C-alpha cells in the first residue's frame, strides 16, 4: 500500500497542475476584461510554483534508497563542551526540520555531555516521504564559528560535529548477521527515564565484530524493545556499509566531493563576526542563520540535490568564510 501510494503521487501532480494552469488562464482572461483578480492570480501562481518545486525535488530523488525513512547519528568533534553544545544545536535543527514537515521522530540513544550539550545522539525520522534522500545533503562535518558562551573572555571559537545518515531497511532486504559475529552487552541506562530505566539492565549494545560497527539503545523501558531497536540500527548501518564498499569500488576520483572527516567540512555556520550559513559543496549562502538552525533546510537540500544530479552550483565559487 505504501508503494502504491508513492506511485500514485505523480498522477495526482499532473491532475493538479492541469487544474491550476487552467484556473490561471481563466484568471488572465478575467484580468484582460478588467476584473479585479490580481491578488487571486498572484496566489494561484505562487501555489503552482511551490508545487512545481516539490515535484522537481522528487524527480531528483531517484536513488535506490532515497524513498526510505532515515536514521540520524550526531557526534561532536574535538573541543569538549564547545563541540558537545554544537552537536546538541544540530540535534535540535534536525528535529525542528522533521516537525516542520510533520514527520515523526524517535530518539533511540542519547548521551549527555559534560556540563552542556551531548556526546552523541541517534534518532529515527519517519514519514514515508523520501526522508533519506533529502537528508543525504546533511551527511558530513558541520563547522560552527561563534563567540563562545562558555569563554569568560568572549573569544571566537570554531567547533565541529559530524552527522551520519542511514536508510531504514525493511525486513524484505536480507542482511545476514551471524550470531557468532555479534557481541551483546546489556547495561543500566543513564539519564532521564525513572527508576525502572536506570535501575535495571534494560539498555543494549551490539558490536558487530567483523566490521567494528557498534550500536546501542536505551530509550525503551524493556530490554526486548531496546534489542529490537538496536538490531534495526545495526541492519541499517551494515546495509550502508556494504553499499559504501560497492560505491567505493566503482567510484572515480571526484575532487569536488568531500569525505566525512574532520578535515573537510561540508557546511559552515558563522555567527561572528558576521552571520551566514554556507554550503561548501553547492556554494549556497544564507544570511538568516537563525532560520536555518530552526530547521528551515529545504533550500540547502534542494541545492544539494541539483548539485548532485547536475553539478550546478547555487552560488559563486568564492569562499568568504573565515579559516
């Protein structure tokens, strides 16, 4: 039924576009006859433009897993409290993005930072709306430049955090996980959750020995539910691991594309001495930093999808961000 719903969308789009263009033509005729329909005509054109932009985004999402929901993991870089606080800001940004679109989110693992921020967080975003495809633009290292709220001398600091995006894998995709390849640890959950969560060994950690991939979940009250959630994460990460090996074997050297490491950030967020968000791949620059940090990522996502498909840059090639 989900697949049928997805396939029906283009047909509904065609019908809606035909209807909208017909209405606009009628309004133009009325305008030529002197009828006061200018405001209504502007609204119809704006609505049609927005619909066409959404259709363009869907057309750019043609990857094997683009239609899937996503699992997001965020880790702070070196820098202690500064980077942990930045990782928490990114967590809020993506949760607000999901909320803006009406998607459901579930935090499966969250490690509080020392004093402020977070040491790591993993959460699911569900909505059956090409979420993994849209969020691939966010995979990589994000850099923040600001006057530190933790520095008594009010000096400018640069912080880094890495974002990993994994597709949620359905049960119909076979991922072979041998019991002998899996190390299972159970432990007491930390943080909020009440006595039952904190006093029983309900949290679960899986270590996949051949790859070294580690996942854990401590969000649920029961060990059984945490095991199920952790296995879901492991399946997703193993699938992405195998897909990345395949891509690496086939991929030619692409100098314009950055690897995920702390020496090559994909995007910078500058709060001082000026305010700007700039994607270093697409060259798209946005002056309203607060709007982006509040989850308005659609222009960044759209620019990335166009760049990935066509190589077209959203802005010029000048990098005017501080080192």
